[in-house]
């Protein structure tokens, strides 16, 4: 079976996770890893001794018949590298966020269309078994109408290339867009620089959607413990989605009666596959079929527009 040849550009925090999942796939050949950091390249050579190591991504892409470029570099470099690869008619996966600019997102999307290649963005929770389970609950109205969503994302590396909204809220916005398939009509945003002088590290955000669905988001890099919890409040139940839980990621608190505060707990069976592994499989199928269903319908553009309003 012919494998798609992959080049990873950027081997810092997220690059090793992406490299591991492509290496473990039966459908891809991790051909090269590119980084400008000697330390990162030493780590890459240790982790993947069969991959070619280098510092010049242009040289690597020009010399090799690469099928997919995976970009996990600082946000400000995403556009330049992705544009270069798309112009070379190479498929591209970019670590979130794709860009901080709506104009740049439009350019990249247009380049992919013109050159008949596919552009993916690593929104990992779109490929999570728990989020897919929540999607079914909402669509089938199993517990009645969805009324409110609360999301808490606390603790992450402090970044210099973007603020906490671009870094953490992008997860919430991609999940919300996937689950609700609509754009909010009202935005409220409060951001604070509690530690970092350069970037807002804490944000309290509020969004309102049609059908009286209200959303509250708290995102912060500054926390002694890692929290990744979303609460979905339905008419007949409250559902907790906790991505930190290794097994019991979904807990359903079913109301004993609609207008009281007593509940019965249910824990459903879920697909616990690593989201990045599911993403890799999705990319393989997309490249094979030359279709990119999840990222059609202006997904990247809509997510970027919402984040711009919250920033």
C-alpha cells in the first residue's frame, strides 16, 4: 500500500504529538521534520531516527515529493509557510489557529481551491468521541432543548505569539460551531493581563445564539490545575463533558422531575480514540477521496471571524 509522505514543520510543544500520530498511522510516511531550533531537532532525531532532519522548509518541500505539510510553528508564521506549500500544490494541515487575520484565511482557502489541494486545521475536539456524542444528544433532542453551555479551560503554556482567546477559546468556538452549526448574534468579552504584559492570559466570554442558547466561557493560562470541562444544560438533564477524564468523559445528570434539583447519574459508553489519531485517519480518507467535508462551508473563516470579535 502506497503511503502519503508527510513533512512536519515545527517540533516544539505540539509538533511531537502530531509526528507521533502520523508515524503510528498505516497510511502515512513521516518523511521529514523541520525546525530552526537545534534543541528541537536533536529531540526529533532521537524520537524519529528514520526521518530526515533539517532547518529549511523550502528546501525540504522543493526536493521531496511531499503529499502533506503539517505546520506546528508559532502562529505568526502559519500564513507564510502554508501559502508557500499551497502554491506548491501540497496539501496542508495547520495547528490552530490558522491565522489571526480574516484576509489571510481567505487567501489560504482560495489558494487551496485554485490549486485543487486540501487545507486542514487541527481543531482536535471536532474528532473527539465525547463531542460527537454531545452532537447526537443535541440533534436528537434526547433531553429536550439545549438551554445553556458553560465551558472552563484553565492552565496552558503562556504564549507570546497570540493571546488566550486565540489559543484556548479557539477550541470552544470550533466545538460550538460543530455542535450548533450557526453563528452567535451577540458577543461579550473581558480580557485581562494577570501575569503576562504582552498578551491577555485570562478571558471571560459570553455568546448568545438563536433559540435562546446562552454560552459562557472562561479561558485562562494561569491556574495550578488543568481543567477542560464543558457543561451542557438541557431541559431534562445536565451533561458534563470532561476531556481530562481518561475514561468517563461524559456524565449525564438526568433530572428526576423537570422543575427540581434532584438527579440520577448515567455514564455512557464512548469512543475513546485519541482525537489526533482520528484526525489523521480523516485526513487520509480526505486525501484519498479528494474531499474535505468537515472543513467545507467556510468552517475556518467562520471560526476566525468569531474569534476576531472576541479579541
